[in-house]
C-alpha cells in the first residue's frame, strides 16, 4: 500500500465524518418550522410557553451547531413504570430514556459533550432559588436547530419521553454558544487521530 493510498483513506474517512458532523442544509425556513410545529400538536410534554420559546429559537436560526445545557434532579424514589405500571426506581427510567435517546441524537449528528454528576451543594449563589437537589448536568451537542427538531419529533424519542418525565423531579435546559473553550472538539481530535494512524501505518509498511 502506497503512502498516497494511506493518506487518501485517512482523508476520505475524515471527509465522511465531516459530511455527517456538519450542517450542510443551512438555516431553517418558515415552512419547515410550521411543519415541525404541526408534528408537535397534541403533545402533552410541550406546554404553550415552551412552544413559544421554541418557535423564537427556531426563527432566529443561524445554521450553526450549538450545545444544550441540561440540569436534572432525578427521581430516586420508586415510581410507576410508564410501560409496565410496576414500581421502579425513578432514576432507572432516566437511564432507560438515555439508552433510547442517544441513538436518535447520534443519527442526527449530535452527541454528549459533557455529562457530570453533582458532588456538592451550591458554593456560590445569589438571587436564585435554593438548590432543589440537582443530581446531574449534561451538555449535548446538536448539529443544528433542524436536527434538534428531528430528534424531538422522532417516533423513538417520543415513545420513550414518558420515561424522562417519570424519572425527573425537576429540570431546565437552554441552548448555548461558545465564548471561551479550552478543549478541542471532534473536528480537531479526529483529524489528529487519523493523521497519527496514517503516519504510523506508513512507517510500519515502509
């Protein structure tokens, strides 16, 4: 295998990754937004205020990826399983929800950026409500606002969303954009890994 072929394969793999990872369809248009909202009709998990906020977010689409900040207080006590009706630990329903949510997220170009558990009380806070007992935070990367909506209306997501509702005592989330960032994302570290693999392969067969 020649060096050109090795580096060509690495470049093709990286190109395929960028085709999946980046948004190539641009911003949402009004007709798309209306179609998504038509699919949300009858969904009890999306109250009017949330729909209004969602529409404003979609109408100001910039076509870029973003990270959703989520903070959750998991239900530790037993609750009724939405499927079987049996009493199960609430946190187990969140785990089941995540098991089905992650494939839908990945299919639409998203992935977890950071997931961490809370290990202490508020150490710095003012003009805010008392800590309700948050248990976990998660930062989820979405390829675009269109892809976020594709996740929301996906039948697999909708099917298992009751698990999230039953397993969550309190939560809030909001989208974020970068200001300062000291860790590298997949666009960089995957390129470095592929380049290293190509270089080592070329040395091994050279």
